[in-house]
C-alpha cells in the first residue's frame, strides 16, 4: 500500500515541477521579445504545488505507520490526485 501511494506522490511532485517549469518557460521572452506561450496561471501552479506538498506529508505519515493508517493514506492520496486531475486537467 505504501509503495503505491509513494509512486502516486512522486508523480504529483513530478507533475508540480513540470507545471512550474512550463510556467517559467512560458513567461520568459523569446528572441523577438514576446512571451513564448501563455503557460498555466497562478491558481494552477498553487493547486499542483499544494497537492504535492500535502501528498508528501501524507506519505511521510504513511511510511511511519502500518496497517489501516497506511491504507487510509493510500485512499487519501488517490482522492487528492483524482481531485487535482479533475479540477486542473479535465475542465
């Protein structure tokens, strides 16, 4: 259980880093002095960063517990991931 929630948490961290990287690259001017592309907004960056931080905290808690607590964190991380993907990627 902890392995699965750890992999999902790692995916959330990687996704947050990717969104931040795209935002930085999108706001940097290209050779003509114009912005390259619009990139994600502040709400999307904060949502991804917040979900990643909460998932890492939950994963640390899960790594120190066994049994039902680890299963509860798995369900929580799955729900958090589903909420993030639903609100930020499917609308």
